[in-house]
C-alpha cells in the first residue's frame, strides 16, 4: 500500500510541474523525455520498501527540472517551428477560403486568369491578353457593346468593332400640328428571321394618357431578305396634348443584320418625342 501511495504522489507532483510548462508538454519530444525519466526513476524505487517519500519526490523533480533546463533551447526551437507551421496553415486556410473561380494559386496568392491571353470558355466570353476595359473586352473578360469576337480555346480572342441595329425616327411635320407624321427606318441592312410583318412584332403606343390614333404605313417592307425598310407612322390626336412621346416596343431577337446581331443590346423599347 505504501508503495502505491508513493507512486501516486510522485505522479501528482510531476503533473503539477508540467502545468508550468504547458506549451512544452504538448510537444511529443517533451512527453518522451518525461516518460523516460519516470521509467528510470520510479521502477528502481518500487523495489525499496522503507524509503523517505519526500526524498524520492525531490529526486524526481530535480531530474525533471535539470533535463528540461538542458533540453530547453532545443524544445523552444521545436515549439517555435510548430507555432510557425500552425500560423502558415491558418493563413493558407484564409487564402484558400477567398479563392474564386478562374484563379490560380501561386506563392500563397490567388491570381486572376482573366486577361492572361488564354481563353477559358468555362469562365470567359473572351480573353484579349490584358485586364483593361474599353478595348473591346471588359476587365473580367466579357464582350463589350458594339464588338464581335472570334474565340479559340486556349488562345487569345480576336475582336471587331460592329454596330448593332438601331432605329432612325424622324418627325416630318411641324410639332404644333395635331396630326404628326414620323418616318421610321434602320441604321443598316436588316432582315426578319421569320415571315412576320413589322406591325406584328412591334407595338406602337403613346406614353402619356391621351386620345389618339396610330397608323403604320409600309414604304419598304421588312422581310426575310436583307434591305433597309422604311415606314411612315401617322399619329392623330383628338385633344390638345403637350410633351407626348411615341413608344415602340419590338421583338429584339427576330430582326438581324449581316453579322447576326440584333437590335441595339438591351434596347427593345424606343421612345420618340413627337409633340
């Protein structure tokens, strides 16, 4: 019984000492050193019956302290290396969490692949070899208005400046008249993808509430063959009106030019002040 108590007391004292070097205790090299000291010190003591407990504890503590002091520089160096590795891993986790699509990870940095001159169709509409906007492609490699691209996978994009289709609206009469005549044409040769009449794919209306009639007359028809159509729109007001605006809503994707471009991008609705 006495020997068991001695062993328990020794273990308690060693644990108390370990609390003073908590960071070192977490290291495998320190644990191995303490275990070796316990093996060397405790097992011979277990063969001794009438030994002074305090003497045994003091011997163990002295040996542990001396061993720690001797090995402290090496243990501290190992601890610093371990903490540096932990910091690097934490920083790496932060960087990776910010890593987004179409980027490459080099030297702990996420570098954008936009503008590197190699087209990746998964993330890019185009790639002209730079990250500047206003030169046919935007800074995030999307096609800008009025440009048409030629793309080749894993190569730079080639771009041409091409205008989309737009409407031309001209008022042919004095704006003070109750009857207004507006000429409608297009900026370039166009055609319909399907055999509709222009009146069937376009809706004409007056924005501000008023009583008026609208009549569309074909001069040169919009068809499935390329040409420059021409129409005359007659608006007759049945009551006095000011600041009246003609609105034309058209099916944007049905009218195409020779480059397969449709009406001015994102503009399927046109407005024209007639009075």
